């Protein structure tokens, strides 16, 4: 049965003209004549039975239908180009995984481990783009997602299968100078030989707030039995864990951080544990995939990712 599909050339002409809202600029971009671009778009409109552009004395403007169709065509052409380049690069071997990911987890946990994936599966390439909210896989070019959220949030994501990689466990950290100053100030008020602070001593220090976890310090102090901590909501707020880690390393205060996201800072001694009382939150990190059988390349990536997560959760500080 013949499919009702426009030609790639017609779609390329339309996508370029829609992006620029100009036949002239589309022709320049595609190394075609303006009349050739116009003919392709007229043929596309005739096939669709829909007007995509309004012609005016000063050029063309997209119709509402043209604007919506333009977004869809641009996404399809990008996916086709990506898949074509992947086939050319791999010559039929291995494959690529297009991954949507929360930025700090991807940068600080996943990227340092991808060389291990390359050693095991040299034919697998992972493309990563930032995405923090649930989405419909059918509307995107993504094969899978790394998502941070609660079990309830994951359960409400339609049409997917979710694999929990690890829980989000946090611990107070700060710069070594700030910790040394606080320990010296505590003096006789701390245990003999103690190298970290008690929760009550920690409550006297500036607390750095994570805007995506606004109740983080309140939950931590409550778990430590300190419902009377007075400054749990005070302090500067940062959107990303990477920002909070940077502020803590520069001595601005104490941050409540997942150790797996600050492995490099802990190893270099830029951050140290201020109070060795970790807390496991209700949030976790999940691998999200469409609810359908997975291609071999994605199945191999998912298996490797699960192994890395189990290793990291067993030894969250990488020691």
C-alpha cells in the first residue's frame, strides 16, 4: 500500500523556508533557485491540501498550520539526519543511544563513566541532551531518559517502563577551611578526636539551599531529631547541584549533596564531609524507556548502566 509521504526535498525546502520565513534565504541555504523552492512548497501544499504560507507583497509568512507542521518536520529531519550519520559512522555495527538527562547527574556521574562503556561496547555511542521534565517519547527523538524524581512522579509518566538506578542519598559537605574553623570554634564542645561536626554544631553554620529541594535541610534536621533548628530555610539558593557544590567549595556555607555528584571534589579535597550523617531521600534516579521491546543497543546500554548504578550505590563515595 502506497504511503502518503512528501518527498524529502520538498520537506527540506519547506523546513528551511519556515525557519527563515523567506524563500530567498531558504534558496541560498540549500543552493537552489528561489523558484525551485517555491515550486517544491507549492507541490507540498497541493499534496497536503493545506496552505502553509501566506504570500504578501513583502514575502511570505507562516500560517498557523504551517508553523505547527514546520516544528514537526524540523524534528523529523533532525532525527533522520542523526540516524543517517549513525549508520554511516557505524557501518551497520553497534549503534547509538539518544539520551535525555537531568544535567548535573549526566555531567558529574554519567560522563566520567562513559569511557568504561566504550571499553566494553566500543560500537555504542551515547548522545546526551538536557531534559528535566517528563515527555512523550513519540514527540521526541530520544530513546531513553535519565530522570530524577519520586516513585509517584515516575508512576504518573505514561507509556514508559522505569528502572530505578539508585536512591538520592545526601550528606552535609563544605570546604576544608570552613570545617576546620568550625571545629576549632566548637573546641571542648565536640567529642575527643572528632573530625566532623554534630548536627547541632552544623546548625550554626551558613546553610546553602537547593531550590529544586526547598525542604532539603528541614528533612535532614528532622531526621537528626532537631525539629528546633532555626535557620533551615535561610541561605542563598541555587538551582543546580553543580552551583551548590561550587558555592560550598568556595567556603560560602554547608551544602546538602549526593556524594556521587561530587566525587571529583571529594577526591581533590575541595569538599569534605561536614557531618557524617547521610540521609536517603524519597527521590531517586531512574532510567526511563518506552514501554515496548528495546533494540539490542539500548538493552546493552541499560544493562551496563544498571551495573554502574549498583556499584555506585554500594560505594557512594567512590572509595
